[in-house]
């Protein structure tokens, strides 16, 4: 994830069942974003009641889309996942 205003990059990690479920749900919604665009995400905190009390869980909300190159028109470049060592 990249912060929209500062450009700082973040990595969302998920280890608990609730975090993995939130990531799975979010990724299924990202499939609706048209090709050439990236999803705009709002990260929040939700909670649910368990037998141990309130448990916090991540809330990933799909709020929009932005062009891949950020200029208003999407680039049609193939994804490159090669690593240089």
C-alpha cells in the first residue's frame, strides 16, 4: 500500500484469522476495479465481541480507484516481478 498524500509505502501483514479474513474479503472486492487502475483503500479499525471481550480487527474499505501511472490515464505495461541480485 502507498499513502496517497506522502507516497510512503506500507506492507499490510495478516496473521490472525480476523486479519486474514479481512484481507481475503478486501482482495475479492479489488477484483471489481477495472484493469489499469489501482484500488484506493481506507484502513480502519473495527471490533467484535468474543467470549474474552471486545476484539479489534482491521477494516479495509475500497473507496475508489486511481490510474496506475497517477496522471489520469492508465499505462498498459505488463507486471514485472523479476528480482535483480
